[in-house]
């Protein structure tokens, strides 16, 4: 099959190269000229193990990175058009569909007349978005869904730092479809995979993605609230308590321990966006979801709580240099979007602790570009160990496990990893 994919971020580039690996011809559309040039040169614009080799394998053969100038040719050949563009949470936490609808408009402007194509949303959108917003949007342009073109969703379940493995060895593939013709086209895309493929309703497809992400967010906020209770009671070894919790055989060997474990709060792009969006769409439908509401509130409170822990440990001397170990939102990634580290630094600065230096194995430059914070940056782990008066672990990079062996300075382990 021939497939056009809009957006070459984590999801879009992984999807494009994954489909190429399946044997399909894929056109990946990227509007950012810098990112497009990077990909065309055979390099990734972000850190993602395994994806780099896939790019080298398929670039120029089954995978073609294009700008909008090549859109007409790509869409004209395509059986399906995938949308992997950003859907950030905007006003009142609702998903912002601006980029998605713009990409759909671009598709319609070059779509060949009379050719049945399936428009597939892989971007994360709240349940009912396809049926209540996207289909009416298309119908407003004189198109009949199911006759002139198909509409579907195909949610992603990718972890940053593991995108390629998660795509090629998926737990499950979910296809939200509204008609059999579209379902058959999507089944053909995944015809060679061994993983279970589920064809469900449009709303169900969207809901399954939020069901997954809000559970993870809930586990994180639950675990952090338990750590706050433990702090209040006192005399509790939080890390040991959670490690013993994970020995419960009802976990069934599932790799959920990193979510049911306290830390600095959830960050990155997906969990904050999706949890806020599902709460917002539920509230707008007339139901105030109290668990989600308090999951969000707990997460929003964590930077201030962590700053309090740090200050309690290091004392009232505000001139001391605080070394922040970890700037990405999780280890194995250079993504700094909504990272807890930035919120903790801001909370410390608001309390007058402004002498701060950060270090991350891969994310120093990304953090500096993304946040306008008046802090220093250490080029190496050793440099920060030598310079700082106190050390704070905010991202659980494995290399930080030896910090107490390498330094006798106060260490505040906000990730309970030591």
C-alpha cells in the first residue's frame, strides 16, 4: 500500500518507518524545514534507539520525507492518509485540533477526485472527537464519509525511548472504524503483523488510548500522594515500601512498577495532555470526574512539595549551589516537555534559591532551548558533583546510582532510586 503520514515527530516518524518496515511505501510530510532537512540527511531530530537504523534502511526507498511542495503527488498515490500531528491541550484542558484540521484541509486541497481514501487519525484525541467534530467537518465540505472517503483512528501506545520496539512488537493494535471498507484498508496495512488487531467503534478506539494513559497518570499521582502521607507520618522507608509492594503476585509480572512508584510527578507530552483532556471532555459532558480531577491536582502540587523536601534537607542558606541531576522528563529520552525538573527549579527560585546548576546526559541543550531559566549547566556529571553544594536527583538516569559513592555532599533522591 501507499501511505502518507502528516507529522514526523516521535509518533509520525516511528509510524512512517514502521509501515516501511512492513513493506509499504510511505511519504512522511514535515512542515518544519529544519526537522525535514535533518531527517533527509539520515539523522534523527531526537533521541530514539533503533529508529536511527530504521531510517537508514528505508530512507529514499520505501520512506520518503517530503515538504508540502510534494504533497499533491504523495496524496494522489496514497490509499490511506495518517495524521500524527500535535493535539496539545488548550483552553480548559480540551484538545486543540488546530494542527489536525489544518492537515486535513491540506489533504482535501490535493485529494484526487473519485479515489476512495481513508483518513486515519493517529494523533491522540478525546473520545467522540472523530464522530462529533471531524466527520461533521468533512461533511461541511460536501463529502459523505463512507462513500467519498473513509475516516478512522489508530491510536498509538508508544513510550518515548522505546518507540521502535513498541511499534514493531506491539501489545495490541486498535483500529477505530466507522465502515467496513475503511476497516479492510487498515487491516491490509497490518496484514503481516502477528499481534492481535481489534476493530472497534470510533469512540472506543479513542477511549482505549485515554484509558491507558489516565491509568498510568493515576498510578503516578497515587504513588506520590502515598509518599506525601509517608513523609507526614515519618519513620517510613518509602522506596523499600514500594519495592515490597511490587512483589505482590497480583501484578502478574507486568512492567508497571515505574508507574506505581513515587517520584516528581508525571511529565512529558502525553500524560499531562491526555489526562487534562479527558477530564475536560468529561466535565463538558456534565460529569465532574473526581479521581481524574485529584490526579491532576496531586501532580500539579508535586513540584512545590519536592521543593519543600529539598529545602528541608539543605537548610535555609539560599546562596548554596544546588545541583539538579536530570532535566529530561524521564531517563532514556531527551524530551523536556512538561518535565518536572523545570517546575521544581521554578519552585525553588520562587523561594529564593536561585543558585542552581543542572546536568542531564542528553538533554542539556534541549532544556536550555525550551526554558528561559537563569541557571547554569554542567557539561559533565563530574563537573556538577565537584561544583554543587547539594545534589538533587530529578530524573532517574542509571548513571546517578553511584552519586553517594562519588560525593559526600547532601543528596536528595526525589526519584527514590538509591
